[in-house]
C-alpha cells in the first residue's frame, strides 16, 4: 500500500509512570494532611467556618484522576480507536460531516497493540 508510520512505546515507560504515580500520591497525601494555619485575629469567625486543612482541596482524588488519564494514553489501542472514530466523523474518505473534511491517516488495526501503533 505504501509507507507507514510506526509508533513504538519505549520499554519500561509503564513502570516509570507507575513509580511517578506512587510519588505523586505520596506528596498529595502529605499536602492534604497539613493542618490549617492558626488564624490571627479572626475571633469573629465561628469554628465551623474555619478550614481544618492548609490546602482545602482533594489533591489525592485529582492526582488519581490525572494519572488514570496518563495510563489511558499509554495504551496505543485507545489512540487507534480514537483516530478511527475521528476519521469516521471528519475524514475526506468516510466522514459523516458535510461541513468538515480533513485527511486522517488510516490505522492498521490488526497490527496495533498496547505498545505499537501503525498508520498511514
């Protein structure tokens, strides 16, 4: 058929991301555990309105969500599927949109794996 582009994931990337995830979660848990600074001169505020933590946000949950998206990106089958969906909607060859027409490379799905993506 012609030339292809091959995207190959470097060996050990998943393990590196898993380690980074552990590190980020450890930092997030530590930051969430820090107590609020004592208020100076805020005797008027009721105790119910005073924050109990220095950082009053859900850092662990945000970190978990962010890292789950990173792990999704590490699976090239997801990228292949997204490319096919985008082509079905907008490509010159098979797009369903009359207003938009773009060139989308064909994905050779039978040869794509979690770590390898092959397309035009």
